[in-house]
C-alpha cells in the first residue's frame, strides 16, 4: 500500500489534464494544468508515496467523475458517457465522505444550465444516467444506504433530477405534438410547463408534509453545517477538536498552491469568454471550492484541481493565441464553432430576447470591426508580434515565478516524504538525532504482545497502531460513532479506578503519547469535552468546556486532572508522587525519549474479551459484510446506559431537541440563542 497513493495521484493528474482539455479544447492547456497539478502541495500532501489516506483515492475519483460528466455534455451524441460518470461517482462514494461535494456541484451545474437556457435532451440523458447509476452505486455502500433520498445534504441533486424528468416530459409532449398537424405554439408550451410543474409541486409538497413528522428526512451534519456559518465552532466538540476543520488562512492557500494562486483569478475571468458547459462548470467549481476551503482548511485539497485548471487555462491560452497567429499566416483556417439548436418556451427564449434588446449596447460595432481586422493578414502579423512580445516578457518575468513554484513544490515534496513517526531533532548539546520513539514503540507492541491484544489509545494513533504494530485498536480516524469516541474520552479522563472498571472489558494495553510537543495532555481538554457531550457527569453541564480538567497558571494540575488516568499514565514515576496503581495498570514499555508509554491492563475480563471476539455478537448490515458496528460486552451495559445520544446529525437542526452543554455554550456565544 506504500505506492497506492502515488499511483492514484498519477491517475488523478491524468484525469485533471483531460478535464482541462475538455473545458478548453486545447491540449496545451491540459499539459500545463497537469504539470502544475502533479507537483502542487495541495495534491501531493495526499498523494506522496506512503501517505495513504482516503483522500488519495478520492481526488482521482473527483477528477474522473468531473471529466466523464463534462465529456458527456460535449455534443448531442456524447450523453452515453454519463454511464462512466455515474460509475466513477459510485466509486467516489465508497472512497471518501467528500462525495457530497461532487454530487452537489454536478447538481448545481445541471440546475444552472437550465437557468441560463442551455437545457437539452442530451443534457437530460447525461445527468439522468449519472444520477441513476451513481445513486444506485451509492446506496450499496453501507454507511450511505438510503441517505441520497433522505439526507438534506443530498436532496438538492434529487430535486434537480425530478425537475429534469418534468422538463423532458414536457418536451416529449411537444415533440409528439409536432408530429401531428397541430404543433404547440410557444405560449401553449409555456402554459403546459406551468401546469405540469404546479401539479408536481403540489404532489411533492404533500409528500414532504406526510414524511416530515416521521423523521424520514435526515438533518444536515455538523461538518456540513460548519461550512455555511460565520463562526469557526460547529457545536460538535469532536469536529471542533480537529485542526483541519478550522478555517484556512491566506498563508495556508499560498503554502499549498503557491504562485498558482495568482493565475486562478485571470483563469476564472477567461471562463466567462468560453461560455461552454465545461467553462460554466469551472466557474461554479471555483466559487464552491473557495467558499468551502475558507471554512475548513482540510478542503484546500479540492482547490488543487480547480486552481491547476485555471492556471493552465491562462498559460495555455497565451500559447494557443501565439500559435494561432503562426498557423493562420501559414494558411490554416480558423475552425467554425457549431451553433447550438435554439429552443423556445424557456430560459433560452428569455435570454435571446434580452440579447436582442441590449446586444447592440453591450457589443459595439467597433468590437465587430476589431474581430474582422484580427482575422486579416495584417491582424495576424500584429497578433504574432504581440505574442512574441508576451513571450519575451514572460521569459523575463514569469520564468522566475515558475522556477520558484517548482522549487517550493520540491521542498514540500521532500518534507511530505519524510516519515511522520520518525524525525530529526536537535538535542540540547547541539547535535542532531533521529527520534524514532513512535516507530520503536509500535514495533515493541508488535513483537512483545499477543496477536489478539487490543490497544486503547486516542483515535489519532489508531491507523499507526493497526498499520505498524498490527494490533487491534479501540478507535481510529475512520470511527464514525461519536458516542464511541466519547466513551474512549471518558475512559482516559476518568479517575484511575473508574477508568480501569471499564477498560478491563475493552483493552489489554493502554498507550499514551507523552514528552510534550502535542502529546495526550495537550489533547486532553478535547477528550474531556467530547466525553462530556455524551456523559455529562464528567465535567457537568455547568462546565461545558471542561475548564476544571486542566492546569493552573503555574503548571499544577487541577484536582480533576490529577486524579485522571491519563495524567497518571503520562507522568508515572516522572513527577513527584504521581504513579499508576499497579493493581490496575503496570508499566510495560517507555520509549527511549519518553514520547510513548505503554501500560498493561491488569485483570482483563476474559469473558468480555471472548464475547467481543465471537462473530455472532457482531451487528453487520448483512451477513458477511465488512460493515459491522459491533457491540459492547454485557458487563459494560450499565456504563453504556448512562450515555446520552449526542445526535451528531440532529442537534443543530431540530428545534426543541436536547443538546449537549457544549453545543448550547457555542450557540449562546455565537448569538444563536441558548
């Protein structure tokens, strides 16, 4: 799996180049956009070899889905390519939760095409194929299920799909009438559309009224909601604890895209001159990606493709413009663009009416004369002279910026290629040393613990424990269950004996990061807040931010912190009078520099361990499925019964619904009520 991300990164680059070609019709644009994207930090941060994550697969799926969708719109006969767009989207759904972005962007584009009068039967077929095949594939993914028909985040494209069916039904009636001796007039067609839409609107409204009280429609998740609010806190302590969920700064944009950022706006403007379905798609993509990435820095990854395409459009257009003059002087004629068939009775009619009224004002005769001059021999010679001047200027001014961009990308690539669990550090004596505490600790787990050992650690290290130590971890970055993460937070922040009472039924070892530099004590306030959102007895409703779980100004721990299991394991035999009780936890391994500490859980409940390991006690969505949510052993049921359902997807959307103290605190501070 080391090279998986690099392979998918290469696939993403190829589809990105094809996407740029599809939008511009120029291979020069495609080559330049692909070259920019292939080394851009916004791309390689998830595609460098060894950096495997869901996103490395997802970016390739994003680029391929967008390419196939736009390819299906190239000409009236290209709509069958929508099948590939649907299949690619289904793969995207299985790869990453960011499929919401892909689905909604295509839905917005399809709706926009109707709004500007560019609807056609080929567009209908392409979008319908994409939506039907993509949605059919999406519902096969267990964690998605029937959400495309229930989740508020996915209902928009469904509405667009329904509107498209209505539009095509009306067009079908008009085409049938044209075969008779009484074809519909424009007025009759408009009246037909109004009647059909009104009837369908009444039916849909009635359906919503019937289903809404039943809770059929799922609300907007906290992550998605956070993309549309002004503040930086969502009210979900788990989401708020992740640095990548915070807004992106200007510095972050420049770091991940560097000088390519300067080309994005000119490329954005150029799209308005192309006015093809692909160009309109890029305009919408740019607006959506920029807005979302300013809300969540993690989403800078979706800016990489659009910035590369826009940058390639600028540079490639300059090259094309220069070559056009050369080829024209050599006698090559300019290709004529086919005119799309005109439709009546819709937005196209309205747009043409506006054009007839304001066209003479907006497009002066002088502009038409200038276009005629450009096509003449004198105009071509002047164009070539200007192109040579631009090339000379670009070599002097732009080449240093290109070189700087390449060097910046190379530095980032080298930094990203370094292992995250082994790093160089300058010691107090001035010498450099390789710190491999994390790697050695995981290797110790692998070599010195039974293969069926379970390791409790904060979810941040779950993938590393699984991948390097080859041991089962209680939670990792793919743990979707908020309540489970909160249970883990309770175990680590609870007093030692209370923590042991639960941990002995869940794990054989407890691993903590120590030694400062973002260790578990630095993360502990988040652990307490997340736990308190489900177990209010941890900090109490009167302390939603868990300020009592921390340190005083002088560095002394608060009473709650001093009693916690996390503090005891972190500072065991390091700070005076701080020691884990050997009846419950014994030190098994401490890394060379004290960055990782591993403790063995005493008197582990073998009954609970065997119960959890029994396949019959797993709750799967279907027999033999990979998606099994699991169950807690019966001995933990009294603790689990104390949990409150945080309603991660519901607490912001249902008025009157019970909310955690932290959620109420955030809403109050942001002026949204108590």
